[in-house]
């Protein structure tokens, strides 16, 4: 069952990564608009903490284990910060993240796609029986 969630995480990373590679300006504009319309939306970043825990505990014995530990811990830290961090710091960091150059978003997109492909490879995606 946990493997399904790991595939889900890989799919999210791939979708976000491709969107950042192809249309970073539109993706960031949509995110900005979402935060204007529903500022509480950022609290949903706490879901990243849950997914990070799934990655940490669900990837035991999977290739690239040190990578999944670092990424999982990063996801947990980000999720906790977005959910429970002070409004002042959270808004300051989100503002900084939303004011990057387009190339920065593309680099993040490439990184997300890479993580997705590595996780899919670690889970045996595309390997024969």
C-alpha cells in the first residue's frame, strides 16, 4: 500500500516539475492568485510533512536510501514550517520564493523531475518481471 503512495509522490513531483519547466510564469501566477483568493491555502503545505513521513518510512530498503532520507526530512521540515510557522516568517519566505527569476523555477522543475525519475527507478518502474 505504501508503494502506491510513493508512486503518487513521484507523480506529483513529475507534474510540478514539468509545469515549472514548460510554463513557470503561468504556474507562479496561478499560485499567487490562489494565495490572494484563499490565504489559508498555504496551511495545506502541512500535507508535505505527511508525504515526507511516508517517503521516510516507505522507502526503507529502496535504492538511493540516503537521498530519500534527506528529501523526506526536508519535506517534513517544510510541511511543519508551512503549517505551524509564524505568519511573519512564512509570508516572508513565500514572498521570496514567488519573486525568483524564471530560470530558478526551471532549475527547481528539473530537480523535481529528476527526483521523480529516481524514485520511479528505485521502485522498479519499467523493469521487467
